[in-house]
C-alpha cells in the first residue's frame, strides 16, 4: 500500500499554565482538497470523523445529540461537542467543534479546529483543550493518537 507523502508536515504542542493544550498539526497540499465553501468546511469535519471511526475499527464514533455531538467508545462519551461551527471566506474554510465535556476533558472549553487555507495548507488543531489526563499520560497516549489521526486525515484528503 502506497502512503501519500505529507509535504511540509509540522506538529507543535504547547501547554498553558492552567494545563490547557494548544496542539497544531499541519501539512501542505498541492491543491485545495475541499471546496472553499461552507459545504467544504462541513466535508472537512465529516472526513475527520470518518478517519477516527476507521482508525478505531469502528469502536469510536461521533454521534449526533440534541445539542451537538459526542465522540463515543462503547457508549461512553469521550468528548462532547457543541454544534459544529462552519466558516468559509477569502482565507479558506474551517470546521470547529467547541468542546463541552466528556471523559477525556477536565473542564469544558477549547475546540477541535479543522481547516484549509486558501494556499492549501491543511490543519488539525486543538485549542484551549484541558485533558483529564496529566501531562505525561496525555503526551504518551492522547497526543500520539491525535497525531496519528491527523496524519491519516491529511493523507485521506490529499490522496483521495
């Protein structure tokens, strides 16, 4: 199986004094992979959650709720999100999932942001996320999973 090369791959993480995480994964694409519309922004979100489901062999899935969505494993809400926020404009498209809670979160706040800039840079970023795990367990488990999912997400967009 051929792997799509990820040009310009970059992954940066910072931890705030309050324990919040700023994690930014990005890659360059030779072309836009989704339309520069709200539908394109929605497609970024759909493709990301499809990547999560496939990577977990269907064990982890995003489910719609009456007030947003929840990422679930065996019925347990790992993460709960407010409704997706879609944006499209001259600078690109963005699909944001504001974090409301869940087992992996110490407190509500922050967002998962998926975006494509008009110069075809793809990003998967966590902003203001406060994990329930301490720094070492987060870095060894959750961060590694986030990076692996991001890389697969980028490959699926660029290669397909």
